[in-house]
């Protein structure tokens, strides 16, 4: 099988395409023939050795896939041929991957493989952040930093479904055009406008109720200052590269909560709630409320380019690998 292998930590160009043996399945695992695999910013950090968890090479990155079950362990009650979303701990950038049965979600053919491979990390993280960490209420305002990225795309779409007023912050004409296609309610150009002042203007001086922040850097503090009383800043990640140092007096005088969002850890500690969220997300797709169409579809050989787009902040929308 063809696999993308990290044999040496460093820039994505160091990744190698290798022919590997199919993984074996244990009693509690299934073997998935992968149609598509999701690509995310943490993958780019992981191959550099810069993620919060450092894995020694060799390893195959990737932990969200969609495909069909080809083999099952003896303690698995899923049928061969079932279409599934899989959440492997590692190994998703490969034509086949073995996954524990507890990390496999059966889906119908109404969910395309591209949508299935896009759903877990970006949409799972965002839904967890808005529903469970922010406890978002219909009618609240949502400021989305990095509005054109994978998390940003998910936040605009899920924000609409949840009845939130969506405000996307972007930094280029191309990114502005993209979020307009998603029918975002308002746009802030933080390369041209003052983020705090524009956010206040768009909320009639109140400030935003919720900020979703996968960016970090200096815009985090600007966004925090743009929050309303009892606002919530959801910390997703630091795509800008710099971890912000926030003056805590802002939280005091505005009654703001800074809330960490580590979806991967939560899925391990709260499997029942995770299953509930996935059931709702898949339901959104099957009902037609959520239309997930990845903007970037790469071949296996193009994975280094895909990862570099994250590192240079050129990525727009969701990125997947097609097998």
C-alpha cells in the first residue's frame, strides 16, 4: 500500500512516499480502505517535531479518514463493506489503516467520502468548542479569527446552524471572497481595519459574545478586548506561531472567560458525549443543513505542498488527500 512516511523530523519536503505492508488488525480493530484523509495544521507541526506531542520517526501522519471496512477483528460487530469515518491515532495518510472499533463511526452513502474525511477534527473541534465549552445560545455573536481556514469554515457553517451571528476575520481579498461564499454575516479585514473597533461597530457597541481563536499572536488580545461583558474566548491553537501573553486585568474588568479547547483529549475522556456530537454532526449532513465541500484536494505525492500551505498561512478551507 502507498503511504506518506515521516522518516526524519523537519520540513514537509522530507516526507517520503513508500510502499508499505497493510497493517494487521487486533481483536478490537477494523482495517479501513481509505478513500480520503483529512489534513490539518497539527500534521504540519507533527512532522517538524513542533507539536505538543513529539513522535519519533518513522511514522505515518494523519488521524482522520473516510473509507470502507475491509477486515474486522473477532471482537468487532461491524460488517465488512460498511462505510465509516475513522479516527486513527496515527497512520491516516495511507491507503489502508487499522483503527480501534471505538474510534470508528458508521455512516450512510449520503455522506461523501470527502465530507466524511473533513468532519472529525475541524467540525468536531468547533462543535465541541461552541456547544460544550462556550455553551453558545441562539442569537449570540461569534467572532471567528482565521475565518477562511478549516476551523473558520466549520465555525461559519456550524454558527449558522446554531443560530449565531457570524463575523469572520480574514487578511486578504482571496480569503474574503471565500468566506463570502460561505454566507458569513459580516467580515473584518484585520489587514485593513482595527479588529476591536470594527467588532464593536458590528455589534452596536456591545462587543462579541464568543471568539473562536485558532490563530494566536497579537490578534488574540485584540479579540479579547472586543468581547462583550461575560464573553468567552475559545483558545483552539496558534497558527500565527506566537503564543500570546494576555493581560489578565482584561478578564476582570470585562467578566470574560478564556476557555481552552483540546478536542482530542476530550474525546478520550468523554466517549459518550463525543458519540452524541458526532451523531448530531452526521445528522446535519444527512439533513442537508451542513454541506461540507473541501476546497483543496491533493494526491498523495502532493502532501508536502499541502502541509506547507498551513505553515505559510496560505491554506484556505478544508484540505484532504484523495486515494
